[in-house]
C-alpha cells in the first residue's frame, strides 16, 4: 500500500455495513457466512491501528473451533450472483467511465508525467495488463475501506480511492492506444470491473470533481509501475531450484509456456477452474541464510484460491511484474508470527520468504488455515481408524435442530457430495495377548469440491448406540436416510447414489457387515436370540427384543457373527478361529415340534456390538428396548442363547464357532464314572441320569471329543474329553435291559462344580481347548434302545468290542 495512506480507527465489526459491494468482476457481494477475513475485515490490505476492533479477530482466533463432530461452519464464502452494475450510465446517458475520464484530465497529466519519468511506455502489452489489474485491485481494496468505515468524501482514503480509480482508467486507455496487438478481451474484463466500481462510488456520492483533489496529496504515489530490485545469482539459483512444497515461478527464468497468465497471478474473480476467495496487498521479504536483514522487499498481491478439483485452498503471492510468484498450499508447513503479523515460508537452499500482512488480513488468513486443517483432518483417518467406504453421493440432504448452532451444512439437497466412512479399531493388551476392539464408525460428508463453499458434517455411529436408518425412494431414486442424536435434538441425513449397490454398500459398512466378496463359514436360518444375565430356558412366552428385527438368518464369518432380519441387522464381532468360546447345550432334546433347539454361549463383557434398525418398521418403544439389549451386552458376564427350528441348523452354527463338526447328538439313560476308594480295592459309581451327549470331530478328522451335559449330577454340570483310536471301547447289555458302551480307563478331567453366580462357567464347555486329563477311570454310558447305542458307537474313533451282559 502506498506510504501516504493514513491509518484510522475503523468502526466495530458488528457495526459494519450490511452490504459488501461487488460482483464477480468488481467487489464481491454480501457474504452472510463467509470467510472470517471477509466478515471481519473492512479491507484485506488496510493496515489498521491496534484498537479494540483490530484485536477482535485475534480473540476469534484464540477461540478457534470446538471440534464438535457436527460442527459444519465454513469460513469460505458462499456463491452469489449479486450484481451492482445497475445504472452504469448517467442521467444524460453518458458512460460512467467517459464521465470519469473527462473529470480526471488533470490527474491523467500527472500519470503521464510519471510514466515518462519511469520510461515504461515501451513495456509489452502483457505488462500493461498486469499493471491495469494491479491498480484495479488496489481501487477495490480502498473502496472496501471507505464502505466499511463509512468514510466521508473529504477523507484522504476516500480521495485516494478516486485517484487509484483514475489511475486504472488511464492505464487501460494508454495501453490500448500504445499496443498494436491489443488484448481486447482481457482489457474488456478489467474495464467492466472498473465501470462497476465507479458506478458504486457514484451511487454513494463518493465521486467528486477530480480537479479539486488532483493536487491535494503531493505525496500520492503517481507512479504507474512498481519498481522492484534485481535478484542476485544466489537468490535466482535458490528460487529456480525450488521444486518441492512452495512453487516458485519467475518470468525471467521460465519459458512463456510455464508463465502463469495474469488472470491467475492477479485474479479479479473466479475462473472456470479456480475459486478466488480473497485478495490482499502484502510485502514479501526474502532472507538469505547468512543475513539477518532482508535482502529484498517486494510489494505483492496475495490471493486465496482453490482449484475446483481440489479440497484444499492455496495462497498465491505475485508481484506486479510477475518477477516473483509463490504458490503455497494452505496445508503446507507455514510459520505464523503474531508480532509482527507475518507468514514465514522456507523456499529452499537457505532462502526464506516472510510475508508481512495487516492485522485483519493475518487473523483472517489464519482462520482460513485453521478451517482448512480442520476440514482436511475430518476427511482423513484418525489414529486407529481405517477408511472402509468412499463414494460420491448423487445428492445429500442434511437437517438438524433449529437450535443447533453448528448447523452449517446446506439444508437444501446438495449434489455430488464426498461420503467417507471410517472404522475405529483399538488394540488392547490382555492376559491372552493383544486383541482388537471395535469402537464404532465415523461418517464424514463434504460438499462437492466444484462448489465454491466447501462444507462438511461428521457423525459418530455405533459403539453402544443404535444405528437408525431407513431405505427410501424407489426405482432410480433410492436413498438411505440416517438419524443421529436423541429425541428433540435429532439430526438426519438422506443420501442418494447413482446405483443401489452403493447405497447397500454404505449400509453394510456402517452396520459392520463384511465385504460382499467374503465367504461365510455357515449361513443358517435363525428363530431367536436372547441375551440375559443367567441361563435362559426355552419358553414360548418369552419374547426377546432382538426378535423384533424380524430375524431371518445368521451368518458366521471368521471375524464376526451377522444376525440379519427384515427390520435390521446385528453384528457380533468375534474371531471364531482363535477366540475361546464356552458353550452349553440343554440336557435333553426338545420333545415337541413347537420347541426350539437352543445353543448357549457364555460371553465376557462386550462393547463392540453393532445394531442397525429400520426406523420405518420398528416403533420407538421397541427401539428403546433394543438399545437396552445393547447395554446389557456390555455387562461383565452374559449368556447369548441362539434358538433354531431344526437341529442340523444348530449343528452347522456350532461347527462354525468351534471348528469341529457334530457327529452324534443325543441323550443317554445314564452316565457313570467308576471311582476307586483310597487304599482299598473297592469301586463306587458316580452316576448321572438324563445326559445329553455329543461326539465332535475336528476338520482334519484327527481329533475326536466326547461332550456330556448333565441334568442332576452333583459332581459336574458338563464335561468334555478326547477319545483316541488307541482307547478301548466295549459294548455291553446290562441286567436291567439297557444297552451301553464302556470306555476302559478313560482319561478325562473332572470339571469343578461352580454356581453360575460365581463365575458364569457352570455347564459351559470349551470345545477348542481341553483341560489336562488328570482322571483315569472307566466310564459307562447306557441307552434305553440298542439302535441308539449303536448309533453312538458308530462315531467313536475305534471299533467297539462286544461283551457279555454286565
């Protein structure tokens, strides 16, 4: 900024003008939810005094963002088509620029004398285009100051604004008169922008006769082109070799094919490829490694812009003559100095660039940087997270409570939004080693990068909370509606995709279901699931809340159990290949077709259950019951009861959990263990009646185990041990007319009888890991019918010797 500009205390930010004049070519229109530096600053280059008003942006900076997951306010301005070009002609039909040219005759003489003194009349047309753009931006900056502070016509800043307006017009007319190869289109854009600025000033009565202000400021900078120093060879070498991080472009060292056009270096408005959010005049100082004082100092224009294909804005700093151009991504390593307000950028090879800004511009730009970092962070995996879903939604509509201060995502349907789902998995240490625990999901949605104002919204899902969804629409307009929060503070999001598969993939991701390419270990029909503190019993009157999901089937994968229903899905994460599961079967088989087959699984505390429910199918009261069932699963000890209509379905499910197939499943009339008394050769019998037996075999067929579940056996509720091909098995017929098999000198471990209230292990067996077989005694198993005895013996690993009656 010219040294002659006087600083003054501006109005408080909350008293600023309600309209921010402009258009895509001139000043920008009113920004209601705009970039902080546009909201707070009357100018992006006016160096304010340190007043209460100028400290206000710093207070905002210290507050920063509260990092709420639903915070969506963006400091980037929204698009607007407001145009202030109405009335571009005067009452008598004279063009406002023609009027300005006529009234600024004396100023034009001063500009011509300055140009002759600078000997710049023979500059190429491209340089004249940059100069015209430079002074137009300077005019726009000064008009912002005047409008924001409501400065009177007699104020020096207001008069300097008119001088810069006249200077821009003189440059345009002189350039067009000198050049043989005129750039009519480029100069036409600048001229249109100048016309809009002049018309705005005329409407606000800010134009005075130029003759009265032509000689008021003898120290006004009437020069046409900014004078820049020449780089030393060392600086040139350092800048030309800088090819990482900050991009450096110099017109003297690069061919014309690499030279950025004026519309990029000194942007007036958005282009077909780029959004321009702000422009401000700064001073750039270059420091060499061995010097404390700056070697060079450049007046430059800093613009904040973003490519329409990128999510991150960038800073472009350019001199008037394109000698120096620095392209700095906002997510790069930038040092922010509070006093003085400056940015420090390491160019390379010992050269550092320091960008000096006004206080308003500094804190506003810092706010942009913070928001950019905030946005970038929300769209990337956090510690322990993994990206499991990414797609572009055809349309997203987000609604939040009116009282929510964080509702900044567009309320209307927004097209082409970026949708990402992250899964949070933490690794914990336990007595058995490391284990992974799922901690829910995070849904992040960002508006289309091709829109000017990037907005986003994040929501955590799962981890003890119901995931509420609804499949809506039909034909080619099918959507997925998600709900978040409690009643009264509920937010919702409706997402539409180009294909139904993407919609289902998103639902599958947020409910924890495995990839569609993963093959299930088993897939069987399921009638009911019960979660309780103790051991539930089959009852036709008991209705589990989970049954309200309309259960259809249960699928077992290596890392999870998926329970699917017509109204929802339940995901139980467990590594069935390595996790120890203790199971229990009822001591007898169902006697009527109405009774279901039940498998009980003992579970420790579990917090990684995920349940998704269809809101359209399940009442709110039932949803509350399902939420209570999720909380119950997080208790230290619970029992999961799976009920099946057919026994073979239970066997397939059990085989998927244990890795062993069930060969025999039935019940015996008696189960007795021969016990020899201490020191005397006298045997007693520990006998149990009504015993359920299972013979299971490992996948490779080498390990065969016998499991027994007792009804009334005071020594144990269940036991399991391995039977080997080397063991001796003998069949017999008892004098009571029963048919049995004796396991000679069986080797087993008698389980310790405990109450469920003590440790929850009573009657639950581990089919994978056996206890040490410390017992060596005969075991006799009797059946009421011979056919049942022969069926049992068929699955033993060795032939059964036939004995006489015992």
